[in-house]
C-alpha cells in the first residue's frame, strides 16, 4: 500500500476517516482563488491525455499479443496471458509494489491515510502493469486503474507545486474523477462515483473542482475518440407495462449474480494470498493460463475488457445460452485474474457480465413473450447497470452510467426499477460491499460510504424538550426578568428580541442590568445572538455552540420566532447514548 516518504508530515493518526462538511469547506478553495480552479482544469487535461495513452497502449498490446481477431484454437491465447502474467508479477514484486489491486481502494487509502500522497512510481507502475495485463487478455478493465492514474497525476502535480497537505488531500478525488471520466467518456457517472465511493461528502466548492477536472478530461478524450456514446441501441418504448416485470426479473437475477461474484472473490483472494510467498509470482501466470484456456477452448470473448462483445450482445448477435455461458465464464475468469493480484479494474468485467445476463433474459423473453416490444439490446444495457448496482454498490452512479454510455434516456424507467431491486437484494444477501471486503483483507480500515449513506442521522428534534427557563421579551424591564428567573427558578432566561432573534441571559447579567436602572433588558444582552437552529438539522451541529451557550433555543421554520424547544449539552449526549443502546 502507498507509503509517503519519511520527510513528509503525514500525521496519519490524526487523519479523520470521513471528511466532514466543515472540513471540506476549509479544504475547498476560498472565493476568488481562480488559480485553484485553473489547476483543476489543468489536472483534468493531463489526466485525459494520460488515459488516452493508456487505452491506446492496451489496444496496441491486444493486437500485438492476441491478434486483431482472437479465435479458439490459437496457441497465443494460452501463452500470451501466462507469460505476461509472470512479467507483471515480477514488475509488481520488484519495481512497483503499490500497483496491485484495482485502484479504487488504493486511491481511498491515499486520501484517508496518506493525505493524498501517491508516488510517481506507483502511477507509472499502474499504467505499465495494467496495460500489459489487460492487453494480454486478463479479464480486467481499464477504468479503475485510470481512476488511480488520474489521482496519482493530481498528487504529483500538487506536490510539485508545493501545495499544503489539505490541498493534496483534495486533489486526489479531483484527479480520480478526471481519470475515470476520460476512461468512461461519462463525466456525470465519474463525478457521482467519486462522491458516492471515494469521498462520501461534498461541498459546492469541492464539487466545482471535481466537475471542472472531469469535464476537461472528457473534452480531451473526445478529441481523440469522438463524442459518440460507447453503445447504441434503439429507443425503448414501453407500450405494455407488463414488460416492467421482465426488467424486475432481470434485477433479481442480477442481484443474485452480483452476490455470487462477490463471494467468489471474497473466498479465492485470501486463499491465494495465504499460500507460500514463493507462489505469489506464479499466481498471475497461472491465472492467465486458465483464462487463456477458456478462450482457447471456445470463448475468447471473456478475455480482456470485452467492450466489442458487449456491443455484439446488444445487437442480438448471440443466442441466450451463449450469453449465459459468457456471463458465467466471465465471472470465473475475472475472479481468477483479480484474486491472483494482477493489476486491473472491475468495472469493465462487471458491465460485461451484466450485459450478457441482460441479453440472455431479453432473448428468453422474446421466445416466450414475442408480443412485448423490448429489444435484446435494451435488456443488455439495463443488465449492465444491474450488475454495477449490485456488485459495485453505487446506486446513483449505476443509473447515470447506463444513460451516459448509451445516450439513451428513454430507458430510464427500466434502469431505475431493475437497479433498485438488484441493489436491495445484493445488500440484504451480502451486507458488506466487495470493496470494503477487499479493504479488510488488506488490513486497512477505510470508511464504508454505503454505511455512511445508510446511517440513521439523529436530528435536533430527537433531543428537544420544553424549556424550564423563563421566556421574556427584549423590551421587558430587567426587574421583571429577575423576578421571572427567581420564580422559575432558573439561572438562565431566553430573551426574544425584534426580528425574532434569541439571546440567552444569565441571572447575574439580569441582576446587573436591574441595578444599573436600565429601562429594558435588551441593554444587558451580549452582542452575539444565539444562532438560528431548526428541528430538522443534524444533532451534531449543535455541539460546537455549547462552548458559548449552555442553552440553545430551537425554532420553527414556518412560523418565525415560534419556539419548538431547547437543547442542552446533557440532552444531546443522552440522546446519543439512547441511540447507541438501541443499536446494541
């Protein structure tokens, strides 16, 4: 895993596991810092160029090692992935030890543990080893490595410009979004994925930097590849609502397949890593030989990312049993490739498996229900999102990813239905997302963004209670206020002034105002008024205010000045204690 040089003040122990809104606002560029935003664009352009070179390298290596049109019976399908697997393993072991994995967890580790530090060697190693492995036919994809390459490039540029540690941490997700956007040719999906899976939180300024970087990288990528979407299918017209049942079935099948995929990875990867260390170098070679054997004996489609195969499936060029076989074999091939430690991503295999399953369901539907209007291509496209939602566990990204890679917004209803079912089913059967499983296997404790999303947030209304302190007006005489406080009895009073502003007055301050002969208690109020707090705000937002005020009024949003209740520090702590007891 990435280790910054000893000269860097990493302060890893004090690094929080999640970035709060307040911290993100502090890290984000202050208003007027145009140079910061320009730097985001610069990182986006560089990341786009780097990803273009990365994809061209993979395509060139595929032709060189596997031929322009791989077909069963070619010996090169056996020896090319095996020999390259051995080469990649040697490179990873002796030159690029941090290039292992898909790149997503490694980028999160750089952000949350190493303050955004990714070395130039790691970035270069990820480029070389992933391009070799994917080009030689290992069942992996280029998107996850592109994410880490973009993050690494951002880290290198930021260090070269001697930016602060806080800015280094910010630029890791900015570069990650740029790299992923260029690889996918899908800026919205890249932005959502980085927010959903990498940082988990955002502010307007942080989002602005990520958007600028992602858009810049896509502009560069489209200058080479064009602006056309990756896949083309006809528009979907749901003339019969019963067809949604078929998409729902696809969502259930995809959810089950994603759980199977996750559990195979979670079982095989630690089993291989537990073998003697001398076998580590040979594992990618053996995995490559086995994947090559699948291609040699009849299914070369499972080798590499498989985008051309996805396109063929969308145009109905395979029978349903072939599509089903390809989905099963792709799960097996990807599990072997990734578990062996070969660098490469999980995005492309996930899309491949989903497209094959979706095409199979669509083909069967055509056989038994020919009157329905959905095309096999529409089912294959929805299937891509279904596997992504169930396996990667980023529900929003999965929806927009399907829309962006196809440019077909008429399919949004089936996508939302099927993706939601797949996500909920996978989450119920496999509570821990696959990337979190891989994190634990690596001995790290990185934040689970799914847990953050699903966490029950306590609000101020959960700890409110009626006030025992007297409520007075700012125009009341001090003597009246003192009498009210003695009658309560209370050492505090809530004072409501014009403009429906609230203040907290102590008994000592009220008595001093009475002795001075002031006409109203308003003259004794402190300059700083109590902040406006509302019942729906997060309970944690009240904690910083107790350093200044022992009692906090909480008011109604609709009726200005209407007091809903009050909070004390003891109320908040007791509410948290009750919440923890309920969870236990």
